[in-house]
C-alpha cells in the first residue's frame, strides 16, 4: 500500500472513532443524528478515495466512486427526513 492510501484509511478510522465518541457523548437526538451523518459522509468518502488512489480510472475505482455517491445522496436525504421528524415531534410535544 502506498502512503497516501494508508493515510486516507487512517483518517477514515479516525473519523469513525470520532463519530462513535459523538454518539456516546451527545444525549440530544439531533446531535446524535449529526454524529451518525458525519460518519456516513466522512468515512465513506475517505475509503472511496483510498480505493480510487490505489486504482485510478479503473473499473474498480469508478464503481467505488459511483457506489459512494449512490449511498451518500440517499443517506443525506434520510438524515434530513429524520431530523425534520424529530423537530416536528418536539414542536408538537413542546419539548425543548
């Protein structure tokens, strides 16, 4: 493995640990949702980048990039929908 691939994978692992710590520390559902969405965005990006760096412009690298986009966009939409649901439930219950 090249140094760049190792660095990208190390950053992905570090971001996963950071998101896990955020899930443990935060008690608010919206803050926890933010930590979970941070994980899907950053770790997936760095893993896909590491694969793309090791196999640039190959079929494997392009499929990885496409898979990341296919998982990233619905993940963002789902996170937004969950956040709206939590927010509207709080408003209906008058919870701060």
